[in-house]
C-alpha cells in the first residue's frame, strides 16, 4: 500500500478514527443560480436553510459525495467573527471528539470561535489556517 506522509503510519491511522467526514463549503453571492447544474448532475438537496427571501445554505448530495453552499450574507449573519474574512471556501469537518481534536490544534493557528452550539445540534470550533481558509470542526449531538 502506498502511503505518503511525513507522519508515522501509526499516527495517521489514529487520526483517521477521529475524523468522521469532511465536506467542502463554497461561499457564494447567491445559491439559486448554481442549483440547475447540480440538479442536472443528479445531486439531491438534503438540507436547505432560508436567509431572508432567498436560500442562505444548502447541502447537495449524490451517493457518498457531499457539497455545501452558503451565501456571504448568511455566513456574516450566522457568525460575525468569521463572516468578514471567510473567503470563497471553507471546510466542515465532522469529528467524534471535539475536545481531543482541540488539544491537537497547533500553537499559532487562529481560533476564530473557541466553541459554539448550533441549531442543528453541533458543538463547533472555528479555525483559520495559515492561508486564511476557514475550518469548522463539528461534533454532532449523540
């Protein structure tokens, strides 16, 4: 088996058990105009959250592939500490144990939101990597 990493194989496997799922979040001005493409490719809308009179967030899924879109306005309203410099993309990472993952965050990584509870049943920690990308770590209620 080919394995490319600067970490020992043992450590990589240990981390694999902590990460449940990673989903890209693309931030856009408007969601409605992007939906026809994903509909044509066979993606289903598994969640939609309105923001005002438009969609503010959507989850699209086809088999194991999942993609999220959120509008800039929705990001700013949801978490102002993130919204001003979110960028165009982020990562939503579902984890088994947020506390264990939080202890592994390297010094120097910007912690935008230490902890927050969401309406969809997650406890989240929001980070910004060295390149300015937003990374949301989420432990779902069990």
